C-alpha cells in the first residue's frame, strides 16, 4: 500500500504519514519511501497489511516555514 501526504508549499512536511493497522503503529519501508521537495509530497510504502485490517491514517508532523526568521538574508 502506498500512502501519499501532500501539503501546500507554505507547509513543510517534517515526518511522513503515521499509519496504524489494527491499533498497532506501522512504519513505511525506508528503501521504498521518498519525499519530493518539488511537489511537497511524502510517499510511504507499507507492506504486509491484511485485507480486512482496520486502518487509521494521520498526516504526520508538519511545520510552517517563517521567512521572517531567515537570517541568511541579513
């Protein structure tokens, strides 16, 4: 199962989707999951999920980039 989390360009995805299967936290396959900065999307590949499992999806952690705190422009 692939789950893609997309955010507006003003929000930075810091940690991908949080997935629970039958109440247990499941982590994506690190070798087959990726982040696209161009489209601000995080894609996670989850394996071994039973067909009739109860699935809970949370978009994960995100943050708002505040350009006023950018000291490189000073």
